[in-house]
C-alpha cells in the first residue's frame, strides 16, 4: 500500500508555556455547544432564528419527531439559555435568547 506524502508543514515545538483559556470561558462554550450537539436541536434553533417566535405545536409540525421528543430538545435548549419560553395560556411560545446566541457566536469566534 502506498502512503500519501504527508503535508510538509510540521507542528513546531517551542519552549513557550501553553496558554489555556480560563475555565469560565471553556465551560460557557462547552455548555452552549452541547446545546447544539444534536441535529434536531440545530434544526429547532434554525427554525426559531427564521421566525420571531413559535408555539411548540408549530415546531412539532416542522420536525419528523414526536411531540414529546421535540419538547425534550426544547427543554435542553432552554436549560442552556439559547432558547426562552413564555407561557401563553395553555401553550408555550419559544424564541431565541438573543444575548445567549450573541455570546455563543463570540465564544466560537474567539476559539
């Protein structure tokens, strides 16, 4: 078997101390990234970004998942702060938490 020639750029070695990001930054990024670690949650976030808000039933209609599964994904998104829900009678209206989304974008940009 013939091996492909490795990229000529090699990892450099230096005596510099490794600078790790602070713990709070890493925890925030991990928490928010985990919220998007499932394709269904990514789709829900994308749906909510395209609309001002959605009732849970409207989200369920757009997803090939059971209502209970969508509710579980919404619960995770709410717990991490990316999505907020407001009770509107017997229904819950969901929307993106804009400051949390801005924070996620900033943390990823700093990565």
